[in-house]
């Protein structure tokens, strides 16, 4: 019985990959062909002669027909079933394309490719394009090691979320800092929900990080460079819903956190506070009115309350100068803000 030529070509691709992995000093573990349902093997990267314990799953497509006419990329047709399988896999999946006649092999991370396409609203993915320059070489295997390391961080993120619920302040602080800054968790709804909880933490550094994350989620609707992206729209709506549920105590705490903070610039906490308060405007306006007239409150907090009630508009703020200086309840804070104002 003749063996199909396609089977020989496919096997050549797996052998080519195995050789490249071995040359790098990493470990390749093929999947038996009868068990192959979308994965041809696994790579365990070895770094500095140490096995990392991390894995990358590999699907190999071998054949010159995958090369584009210009020869600058491989084009691999995919269906929804395989995409779903790869995206839900427990370890990162890499799609590898091999051109036997040229002796080259290139790769792309399936999840990163799909996330990039979806970010640009290209959700109907029928093919995956692999730049020919992203080749499997010794250096390329090193890049796969970095991919495996980054994706293994997901276990770290689970522990970080758990630490946010710790009774130990330092564990809560470190756990939330990781969630708030890691690119794979910063935009998650879970992180936003956790931020609402952490806003009332007795540790002000933790609470400030939480306020920033809430404002970051809400603020995407006005400063995102891709306002049509559906994922960002969904995340912003979730953050808005969370912030719309803030009660008076939470709004008051958020205002207190900004006593010594800036109100201008992308990293200004006051800017994020304004974003948050737009979601619970009626309760916020009522509280701001109380604070600005309450002489027991710090002067700067009262000034911030006035500025927020002006929607952080400098022109409106300046127009209030004369009226505030004439108001006996507000004159002290007006003098602090504007001076005598002649």
C-alpha cells in the first residue's frame, strides 16, 4: 500500500521542528499520530541548561502551498472548531508552517494572533498569516521560551487574586499590584470587581491602586485609541456598572484618597476619580456639595470637591472665583484656592 504524499510532507515538518528544537537544547515531545486532534507535539524550553517545566503546544503545517504568492508569509486556513480548541487549550498553542523546498519554518502564537485580530474587530478569522521572517531557529526557540513563561503567569495571576483576600496587608498589596499591572489581568472584569472591594481597604496605597483601576476601566470610553473595539467597549461598560453602584462611603473614601493627588495628566489619580464619579453622578454631586461646605474637612479636599463639581473644567472653576470669595461659608477655601482675587 502506498503511503499518501501528504503524510510524508506532514511528517517532514514535524521532523524539521524536532531537529531545530534539539539544536537549541530544548525538548520536543511529539504526539502520536493516532492521538493528533489539533496538536502535533509539545516543546519544553530549556534555558541556561535548565528545563523550565513550561510547555508550548505545537500544530505543524508542512507544504510549499502554504506560502503566499509573494513569498513573504505563510497563509494557513483555519476553521472555527480548531480555533476554539487552540484558544481553550491549557498551554499556549503555536501554529508552525514549513516550506520543504526552501528549508524554512515560521511560527505564530495562535492566541496572540486572534487577540490582535479581534482587537481590530476582525472577528471572522478564516486564515492565519505567519510572517516568513518569524522563523524557527535557535533564537526563535528562545522566543518560544518567553511565550511559555508569559503564559505560565496565568497561574501567578490566580494566586495574586487569592492574595487580594488575605488578612495580611502586604499580601493584599502585592496581590492587587500584580493584577493591576500585568497585561493579562489589568483589563479583566475580575480585576475591576476586585478593585471595588479594595477601594475600602484600610491601606491607602492599596485603595489608591483600586481607584486608579476603576478609573482606568471607565476612562477607556474617552481615551482609547481604538474606540470601536468591542472588547474595550464591553470592559468599559462593566466598569461603569461597577462604579454606578458606589455608595456614599465609597465615594467619600475615593475623594479622601485624592487630597494630595494631581488632577491633570494620564496618570493623575484625580483624573481617574473624575471618571469614576461620572458613573454615580447624583450621589457624587450630593456628597461634593456637603464636603465643600463642611469646614471640618481639609481645605484641599474642599477645593477638590469644588473642582470636581465644575467637571474639572478650569474655565468654569475660574468663573466661580468672585462668588466663592463673597460666600462666608466658602471664603476660606476660596482664599486658599485663588488668594484675595482682586
